[in-house]
DNA sequence: GTTTGTGAACCACTTCACAGCC
DNA sequence: GGCTGTGAAGTGGTTCACAAAC
C-alpha cells in the first residue's frame, strides 16, 4: 500500500498562545495540549470508529484504524496517545470506549446550534445538507438580507431577516456561524456574528476575513481547491512533456 | 495587528516523490520545487493581486500583500521567492507582472473542464456556483445515477446518466472531477473517474477515499470542519470554567 | 507472538534578521 | 531610507524503532 498520508485541513486564526502559560491543567481534567494537526484528524478517526462499531467489532488496532482513516499507524498511535492511554498492548483499542473518548474530546456529546448567513445556492445547500445532524450540529437559522428571499422555506426552517441576527443568536444559543454570502459582505457579516457573541466561524465566501484572536475561524474555499488541483495537474503535464 | 497566520488547507495524497530524482528542471523552465504549503497560498495571493490590479495600483509590497492575504510579510516573500525574483528591492512587486507569473504558475492561463458527480443539494449548488468561472474552471457535466434526476436543468447544463461518464470525459476533456455523492458511492465513483482518465479529484463526500499515487486528491468535509470548531469552542468553555 | 506508547531522529514549514540592491 | 531575497534558527509535525505490556 502506497503511503498517501497527509490529509486534512489546517486551521486558521489560532491563538498561538503566548509561550508563557503553556500546558496548564484545568481542574482535574488532564487537558494535554493536543496539536492542531491531531485535532484535525480526530473527526476522521471518529467516523472510522462509528463505522467499526456499527459492524459490532469490539477491538480495533492502530493498523486497521489507520487504513480506515487513510493515514499510517504510527500517526494514529501518536494522535490517540494525546488523549490518554486507551489501548491495550497486544490487543488494540476497545472500539466503544475509544469512540466515547474521542466524541467527548471533540465535544460531540453536546449540542451545537449553527446559523447560516446567506440563502443563495450554497447557503441553501448547506442548510439542507444531511450529514451534520448526525452528531450535535443543528442548523437553527438561515439569514438573508434580500427581502425577496425572506420567508422562503428550506427544510424545516424559513429564511429570516439578517437584522434579526442578534436576537436569534441570543435566543437560540447559536455557537457556530457559517458565512455563505458573497465575498463583499463576508467581513461585515462576520463582525456582526462576533458582536452577537458567536466565537466559531466557518467561512465559505471566497475572501480573506479576519477576526480577533478569541474567535476560531476556518475556511472552505472551492476556487482555491480547484486552483491547487490545477497547479499539480499542470505540473504532471509538464513532467510528461519534458524530462 | 495580531498575527493570525496559518491559513489554508493542506493537501492529500501527494506523491511524496521518491527522494531520488528530486528537483529536476524541465526544458528551460526553472521548475523549482514549490512546497505544498506555498502552493496552497498562491491562490490567495492571486486573488489579492487581482483586487489590487483592479484598483489600478502599480506596485505592491510584501507587507501589503500579506495584509490582503491574511499572512505575514516574511511568508509572502519566501513564497514568492520560489517562483523567481520578481520583486524590486526598495520598491516592491509590479502588480501586473506578478499577477501574470502567479497565474501562469497555477495554470490559470488554461481551461480546466470540470465534471460533477451527484446532483443532489450539494452537487446542484456546486454546479450553479459562480466564482469558479472567473478563471478557467468550467463545469461541463453533471452526472447522476438516479433516473428521476436525469435531464433536470442546472444552469446551462442538464443532468446526464452516470453511465455516460466515460464518453463524456473523453469528449469534453474533463480534467477535474468533483464527488458530490453520498459517502457510500464515493469510492466507486472515484474509481470510475480515474479509469476514465481524470487525474484530479475534489471529494465532498464525507468519507475517506483512496487513489493511486498519480492522481491528486483533495477533500472538503463540512462535518469535519464543524467538529474541529466544536473542539476549540469546547476548549474555550473549559478554559473559562477552570483555570 | 502481538500491538501499544513514546523518546529520538527526521523533515517541512515558519520566522528571524540582515546583507544586498534599489 | 526602504523593501526584497535568503541563509540560519526555530517550531511543529511525522516517522522510526523499540521497550513495555499483554
């Protein structure tokens, strides 16, 4: 098997924590500092574990988990070791136990109300997307500024006026905001969300937005993904031609 | 200004090139080996340059470009240095010139026909998404297996049967495939695309897929993004409570 | 015998800091 | 005096390889 490692998406806007006050423990929770790269892989392990559990498998090796997650076994072991020592040498990991630990670490045992801003093509698709619901993520509002779109039904929701954002965020306890507006509106919308108290933002608008350090920001940028693929595709073509 | 660096998405499934035959030049093109992390940022610089050019600005400093791209100036300079020495000390970079060089490097001077497999919520949204078109990426086909969806119009296209994939890929010279199917179909669809000759894949299905080394694979996974945000959000809550 | 957990070695990327050129 | 280009130092992440535990 070829080793096509390196999956995943790296984060943005992370505190980068002043070198002082590094690895503190909080209360009795151990709270090891988990590397960003590891955090980004935990959801992949989580999914692999869910599938494994569904098949009534009781224990799983790092080897097998690696295969399911598309990484190598050493990485799996090191990643999981940041959570604690949940494996048994000579045996592997107890699927149910590990599943629970990972879910807990990721916060999937709680509910995360999500609001979407922008009800165009993409916003509507996101609102209708199954596959979140699975664990804790619930779309509780879709906003738009365009009066023509207000009241339009999307799944169980209706599009609400952006001007209600503050109130709705408060009332429904929105924890995560998704930006699905045109690029030109993205920064303003972000600022409004942050002002309303939202501290986690997922940006789909094709533009750079900035937030204060206390806010987590990640982005998904279709055009960028395509351009990266184009780069490597072109590279391959060049290699074929020359060399 | 706080330094919220670290943007961007890292790749997947990259050759990792056998250590032998490293930095060869092809023909007369210099072809320095550009780090993956740099490649992932070039599209961001590209966008910043386009905006800058639109405002009739003639030269731009690494400082300014960094601001627009949401990174720091040292990174911009190092990144651009992989492409060549296109700046002028004491002055900055000529916007038009740099724009052209970056576009060329990314392969944005050519046309990239894209096919989408899956015409559900997400597939349809992707097909209708403006913001690709901008540079070279043209959706030329949308496929589905569901007979009920065939013939449905999406923008200027109609949904075509998946069984025609081979022929259509050949006839329209599809270079990039996007997977917007349920997870269960993603690996099979990928294999079909690869068999048909597609060498760049963008996977939106929430599952790990694998491809041979010669194929570039990137993924966009909404659920994973949300879970990563949830992790950090929970972390913040814990920090607020304890410590 | 098997498989984890983890120091140590390695590698990729980032940041620093300054010489070199305008 | 200003800004780039880049070696060198620093940081974070990956892989190796093996002792420890079953």
